[in-house]
C-alpha cells in the first residue's frame, strides 16, 4: 500500500539526540544563512520545490514566511533527496557506495 507517509516516518532516520535540529538547519540553509547555506542562485531551492510539487516562485520567500504545509513538504522532499542520493551513490558506485 502506497500513499503519503507522515513526516515523522520520513524523518525517522535522524536521531534527535545525535543530530542537529533538522528544521532549524533547513531554515538556515533556505535563508542562505548558517554554516551550510543553499546556493544564492536558488538551485537547491528550485530542486526541493520541484520535488515537493510546490510553486517554484516560493524560492524567493524566507523560510518563516512559508506556510506550515509548505515547510513540511520541503522537509519531506529533502529527506527524499537524501535517500535518492544514497541510492544513486550505491548504483554508480557499483554496489560499493559513493
């Protein structure tokens, strides 16, 4: 059975005791702040918005001004991108990882 999964299930791989605050890190990166900001040209913004099925014009909106459902969709999209990256690293690494 497929369908939408709750964000908690998609973010389950991040242990809150060991990991950073995922929402805070995403907000910083989205707003071009912090140690690891997204590119100022908006490449990452557009990719996550497309993956989340959201309007690409939202790339210019600060994180705190996005609607809650948009922020959740972007967090899910980020998790999916991470999972896809891992799968691609495995495939292109011939089963040896990245």
